[in-house]
C-alpha cells in the first residue's frame, strides 16, 4: 500500500508491476520528422540474350515493439523471420527496446529521423490519436475480407475510436483485475468460497475472519489486499466515478464516490483487514499473496504466472473469481494494449499486413500463451488458453468473463497524464492514512482537478 506510481501503475503485461505507463506525444516537431519509408528494389543482372525476370519490389516496414523482453524477444525474432520468408515482398525491421526507457528510445528514434511505421505500445497512445499522429485503420479493415474482427472482444476495440468512428488502434493483449483467493486459508477459517454473487460487504465479512493479528509483523495475516490503481473501477462499482475528461468534470465529490473511498480506506485503518504500507515492508501484492500473508488479492491475469509457480514449488492452493458487485454491479479495470500505424507511413498497406501478423493466432499463441503472458484479445486463442491448455486453478474459465465488465481507466484516456499528476498524490494520502476522511479528500481532489482542466482549456 505504498506510494502510487505516477503513471497509473501496473499495465498490460506482467512487467507492469515493475513499470508504469506513459501516454506520450511527439509534438509538432516530432510529427514533421517522420520520414517516408522508401521501397528498396533489388538489382537485377541481365543474362546475355535474355530479358531479366521481373522482380517484385521489396517494401520496408519498421516496427517498434515496446512490451517484451527475454524469452519473448527471442521468440518474436523467430516469428518475424518466418513471416519474412512467407512474405518476401516485405522487409520487416523490428526494434526491441529493453527496460523502462522505451518511451525515450521511441522519441529519440523519431527525433533522429528514423522511420517508424508500426508501434506496439506498453502505454496508452491516446495522446497520439488526439494529436492526429495515428492512421485510421478502418478503411484497411473494411477492405480486407481476411481480417476477422468478430474474433476479438468488442470491449477491447473501442479505446482508440473517435467520435466519427475512426479506428486508430487495435488490441494485441489486455489486462483486467480479478480476485485471487487462498482456498486453504478459507477452509481453515471455515468460510465458504466466494461466489459470483459476492458483494463488497461479503468480502469485508470474509476478510475480517481471515485476518490474524499474531502480534508479530512477520507472521501476521490479512484478509484482503487491494492496489490503489484499482480504486477507480472499485468506486465505479458503487455508482461513483473519478473524472470525465471529455466534459472536464470532476466526479470525486459524488456521494457514491465518497462512500466507496471511505469504505476502502476503512478496510485499512478501521477494520484493519488490509495491510498498511509499513506492514508490507516493501513486498509487492504478488509476494504477499504467494507467501500466504494475505488471503485475497486483486490482480491482473498475469498473476497466474507467479501464483502457479508458487503452487508448484511451495504448495500454494488458490482459486479465482470475478470482482465483487457493488451498488452499480460488477466493474473491473480494462487495459487493452494497442498496436498502431503512424500516420506518416507511406506504406499503409504493407504496415497493415504486419499489423495483421502481430494480432494473428500464430503470433498470439506463441507470445501470449505458449510463453505465459497477459491474455490475447482474440477470443479463439484466449479460449484455447483458458479452456484447453491451463489446468489450474479450478475456476480459470472465469478469466474469459472478466473483460465483459471492463472500463478503461482515466489515465488511458483524454488528458490521462495530466489527471494522473494531480490525482495520484491525493490518493496516496488515503492509502497512507494521512487523510482518512473521504469527503475532505474528495473536495481536495476536485479543487486540483478543476484547476487542471481550466489550464487545459
């Protein structure tokens, strides 16, 4: 329960809990230096007395893949090699930035005049869309009968769609937040496992029975651990909201939002069923759950990787369920990572062929299923992952339902970065117990949000 990352914390891949998210823009200067990609034509040697055979020109497509490392990069290189062999008219050049500074590397490449046609984003490219730097994919999709849009979750395809219906990006993986719970701890406490009708009050009642204050901070156990980054959709399940950037409106002072924030603050400081930051001693939510210090935790799908390892090596027994229902039903945070074509490309058809490849069943199966990672947005591949290939935990098919309740977080939308800068420091006050009155906190946040909106007008 430490200080919230200023970039919204926890993104689309399992690397996300070590890295934040940046919604970036190049600015006018950056857009002007996106140079054209020049097709390279192989030289042809004419044999004596014969006309040379026609050789199809080769088009170069430059790809910036920002979300992979290690085993994924090695696998990706092999996939691209196979793609080039199957498509000799396309010379695909891929850059694989490693580490936390991929945004700086992307901006530096563009500033140096390097051509980039396709970008797989680890953060939200919403700013690029607003600034007109992304190509509308809809004409390419509509003209391509081989592209099966129906095989993708509809809830994931609308992040980069403007009011006119232009489609500026397409999902290549995603993350929601689900509930993981320790089945052994539930059984030892004599508590029934969560059901799909579970409410926040039900969670609190269970967490109170699961919390064990031993007097020793190294052995104490807590009922429930939640992350600040999930608070927005948790408030939305109560009927509240945080901000509406389109209407430049702050919703923190809605009574439903205040009630929700007070409830979650009370979980830590009144009911004491959630650990305070010092009690976690720098341990991540993943470590706290895997080491059986907490009985219930909310995390994205990539928690499977970490917890199945603990299941195999340390005997962790757990299962999953969907987020609890609030007064407004069930809500979860939905972050579909996007692949986009930059508008400056002079080879949109070639870039489209590569985009189709990176969201193809072949690519998704290798990069997001065979090598464990955040789930693919293609339904057929995702169902194979959770219905056929995974054997644990028991209720794993519920992962397929979670996107149906998804809401895009504020920091992936209009003015996301600007809103983060004023919202997260205030949320830190709640998480750290420095302001435990949600009504007071909500008023403070709206004061700051309203000022920021005024600056943006």
